[in-house]
C-alpha cells in the first residue's frame, strides 16, 4: 500500500504591492535628468549618461556612463513608530 501526499504551493509569502506614486514620479524625474542634463567632467573628458532605462518603475534605474554600467536603486524608508 502506497500513500501519495499532495503538496500545495503556499501563497503566504506572495503579496500584491500597492503602487507608490511618489517613487514612480521620482524615478521618472531621475531618468529625465540623466537623459537630458547629465554631463560629467572627469580628467578633461566630458561623459554623458547613455541608454537610461527604468527597469522597475518604482525601484530600479539602469544607465551607462562611458563604458561602465550602473544601477540606481530607490529605497523608501519606513515610517518611524
């Protein structure tokens, strides 16, 4: 006699996040700044930010300066109790 146990995936750890309008607006502002006004003067060279891309609309921004890749992560601190 063999027993089979059925396993259900737990959905306890998965939750929907509420949209954060402030973080989304900040990411758009940062992306706009990097695309249009970012100029860095380093050792008599002027570098600009290229390929600016929001990879997560309220959290992560990816861009390239010169030959290097950068990610900018936006974290909102929790309210103090």
